[in-house]
C-alpha cells in the first residue's frame, strides 16, 4: 500500500511540475481535514508555496488516482480468484496509468455471459483457431473437418470454422495494447456524424445545423458536442462514430485499422490457403466487435471532454460573478420589475436589513407613472437611499427609464442606479432559508430584497443560491451532477475565503462556505451571535458549541471582526501568527494601530528578520503585506455602466454606434454584452482584440463594463453583432452577429419582456459538412422557439448571465 501511495504522489508531482515532498505535504494536510483555501493561505512553508489552483488540481488528481488504485486492487483480486494472475499480468495491471488502460487489460478476464467464443472453446475448437492463425498454409475446410462433432454441437466444417472465428474475434478485440493503439488512432482521425431522423425535420428545426453534419473529434468544441448529444437524446438526431473522414466514395480493400489488426497478429495476404479466411476474420472482428467497442469508448470520451470544458467555463464565469465589485455598505433600493403584477420594491439599510417594502404600478396596464416616481422618492428620502438596484427581467428597461426619470426629477436624492442579474432570485425567494431569513414576507417581495442585497455585496447574497441556478453556464442540465457541483462548490469556497467574512453580519449560508465551517457549525455561530451579541474577538469563537481546535484553526483567519478588541482580528493574519506581529511591534517600537497602514515603516523591514522555526519567509511576507493594507478586498472598485440615452430597443441601434455595455456571459466563441436594448449582442471571439484570442476570458469576463461598436443589426431575427475593436468598420466581417458563434443562435430580450431565446440559424460555421463543404448557418425561428438548436449560442444565452433557465 505504501508503494501505491508513493506512486500516486510521484505521478502528481510530475504532472504539476513540483517536488514530491510538496505533494506529500499537501496530501497529508488534505487527509488531515485541511481545506484548499487554508493550505494555500496559511501553510505555504509546508507545501513549498503551492497556490490554490495547483492545490485544486492536486485534489482532483488525487481523487482520480485513488479511485484508479481502488479499481486496480479489485481487478487484481478478481483475476487472482480465477487462478489466472501471473507476474507479467500483475506488472501490466500495476503499470496501468488510466482507468481505460486498466479496463482494456481486464477485459479478457472480466466475468461475462457465455459468449460464442466461450462456447466454441468448450467445444474444443481453440486448437483449430490457433492452427489456422499460426500456419496460414493450412486448408481451413480440411482442418475444420477434423473438429466436426455433433455431440459437442459442431455439426459440420462450417460450424467449426465459425466457432474458430468467434475465438479469434474475441482474442483480437481483447488485446489491450492493440485496443489502446486503435483507440488513440481513431481519436486522432475519427469524426462524429449526425443525420436527422426521418419525419423529425420540422419538430427538430432547432437542430437543423446538424441534420447532415460531420466533424473531427479533435476539432469539436464543447458546446457543439453537447448540442449533438442533446439532439440525440431528444430523438431528433442519429449520431454515428466514424473512424475516418466520411467519403461518398467507398474505399476498396482493408482499412488502416484492419491492416493494423492483421499486422498485430501476423496476418497477411500471400495467397496461402487460410489467408482469405484470416483476413475475413480480421474484417469481421473490426466491424462487429472492435469498432463498436471503440465507438462507445470515444462517445464517452467526447462527452467527458465536453463536460470538462463546460464545467471549466461555468466555474470561471461563476468566479467572476461572485467576485464582482460590491457597492458596499450603502442603503439600497431593490426593484423587481414587472408589468401587470407591478414593480416590487424593497429598501435595505447599509447592513442589508430590510426597512421597507412596497409595490408600484408604473407600467401597463395601470400606467401610474408619475404616482410611482413620487412613491419611490418618498421611500428614498425617508431611508437615505444611495443606490437603486434594478433586476434585469421582464420590464427591466422600462423600470430603468422610470428610475432615470426619478433621478432627473429629484437630483437632491443623489441616487445612483444599476441593473443587476436577477438570475436565481426566484429560487432564493421560494427557498427555506428565505422563509427563515424573511419570515412573513410575500415571496414576490423577497426577490426585490435579493436584488438590492446583491448590488451591495454580490458574493454574500449569491452564496444563498445553488450555484447551478445562478445561470452562467451552458448546457448545465446535461452535465454530470457530481462533477459540476464539486467544481462550483470549490469556486464558491475559494471566492468566499479570498474575500473574507464579517462574522458579525454573515448569514449561515455564507458562513458555511468558510474553511472548516459545516452547516451545523454555521447555525451555531449565528445562534451564539443572536444570544450573546456580536463577537468582540476571534478568541470568542472558541465559545461556540462544537467549534473545536481544528475548526478554529481552519476558519479563524478568514473571519473578520471589524471594530473588535484586537485590530488584527479584522485582517487576514491568522491568530496563530499573532506572536510574529508582536515581534514586529517590538522591533519598530510602535503600537499596533500606528503600525497598521504605515507603508513607509513596513517597507523598511526585512521579512527574514522575523523568520523562526515555526513561521517561514512566505508567512512573514504575507503578514507584512496584510499590515500594510489589512482586510483588503481583492474585488474591483464598484462602478456602473451608462447606457446611451434614446437607445432603448433593438430598432434604435445603427451600425457604427459606439456604446457602453456590460458583459453578461462568456462562452468559447465570444462574449454576450448587454447594451440596454433588451437583447444581448455577441462580440465574436474574433472581434474581441486585434491580437489572436484563444480564450475569450483572456480579454473579458462577466460583469466587465466595456465599450463596443455595433457592426450589424438584424431586427427580424433579433441579432446584434458587436466588436470591442472600435476601429472596425460595419460590414467588415470582423465580428459575427449573435447567431454567428459555432453552433447556435443569439438571443436576448424582446420588446419590454424578458430575455428571449433567439432563433435557430448560425450553425457550426467552423465545422466541415459531408464531402468537405463548409457549413454556414441557416435561417432560424425567432422569439422563444430558438434554443439548443444548432445548439450552443441560444442555449448558452438561455443559461447566460440573466437568462431564465
């Protein structure tokens, strides 16, 4: 067992390009209950400065390799119990570095139903198969006649040859080295093809880009793979795994794959008696067994690669959304827009406490515009409101105009407005936690509270919502629940701990995301706070029920106590490091309040002066930096986008316009940008920079405020093409419309309503159609009928920043 653990650590060290000792130290800490944020921040000396990204990768690989070792042990035990395990086979199994390689080796020994090959072996036909394979000059019919035995079920020579073929087919298909080689060859040369099922053309129009489509495995982006699999799941498409590029001309002679099988087993075509039979056996093995087996494997591999990429994009967008700039402790009014049901209003004070709720009816059918402005003005004046947070759903733009007029008519209020994503607000409103947090409040008003608070502090509010409901992923409902949840939970944990949490104001869901704090412990902290008043020091946390030494070690550095007894308690300096600070104070002759923020004095200190056997240079360096700017927030400064006056709907847009907008979502093919017309535009990846951009997130991320130029506007299909390259000329082809990403269509808001999924065209322009022809996008359906279609863009928009799932 020690040897296996050692090999796991060696493997991870090689992959990360770090020392094995670093990996061992990190593994020991993880196994001991330490979290990644804690290890990355407070155990740098122990791990040799492994950062959080390296530690997350290490954690994932450790999980995979340990699962591999568990499976390896099961395989060894299974083969040993059959009495078939020899030293050579055991060495092969021990050397297997992937789950697929391990399963390839195990395949011949895996218990299975009686196969034709097994029946043939029981009938004594294996010598016939071996004889023909080893001596192709043998006449098959004459050799087979010897094995005819009615009592064993071998009625004639043909039956004997059929049995011998079954034995060889199984042998060829279970050769681990051969299967591994053919799998990689097929991965490099194969294509995924699709055709529409008969009679499904109209019903499955949203998948029209894939009605007759084929693309190499290695060139398929994640969203296209998931779109095609969804089309198959919805019984619109038939998918085929093609080992080579499709051709209208059938190939004569054996394929490269068949030649490789023949070569592996010394089969050739030299005109000998058994050569034709052996080559036919190779062809039969390839077409009936190996191709089928590899097809299943490669479909799984495609899906896994697509899921991995989709999860990565989702996690990256979620990180950007959670770390969006907070408006801070300012009284805020939240507006949850609506037409017939009215605009729900909630006012929260600087701490997020609800101080007023209301409903106004400025829009149709009531049209109480002036009365609504007057009511809002009274609320703002009474509660000293600084900010107005507007949800981006139905009637958002109209409510934004209402707020603009409120600001214009009442400049004395000095209000600032911002439109925020309301994705997940309805999920929060109906949740058990919302009922507990806002008892007795109507569900519709809880949404307005959430909209107000998420402007004050997006992170603190969004942690109350299941990450999958926040809506910055694509095809998230097609992804593995476990891997998506694990990845998103890790992102939330990293973000919360990077920012830090005020223990005296944090909700239980927020505290649950702090290193070392479980759900029960978070509730105990809140209960202790409610019963005994605010915590005055981190040391008081030890009085919380069930908060033992290990939990305190893990969480203390991430919990902040502003205005407490010890100024260090509002910083990221861990209590275990306070003795280092005391030595720094002694060396400078200053009191702590005077030293904090004294950049000149702190810069003059040499970190190595304060290093000892417990606290190394990385920790001391971090302490000095923290003293310089204690409790610093890594999030950017708050600012709002200013939408152009008079540009309220898509028909107001003209090619060449320069506008300011907010990035709502980022996909592999570009960025969706809200320019205030109820319809997100698309800046294609090619229009994000003058330089080549491999990943759009290199240039933009959700929440960014950007300046764009309008390239094209397609009003009937509700498509907007934007560019961040402001010197691009309209019609220059530098950007694509919001249908122009690979495999999908654009979308946004229609009229005054919520964001709609735009229609179908767009297609996989980079994909190759059958016969090598380039495929462009076809026409599509407008409004709600778009969607997963040619697939990705519409679906991405449905999941994008503000879209309804």
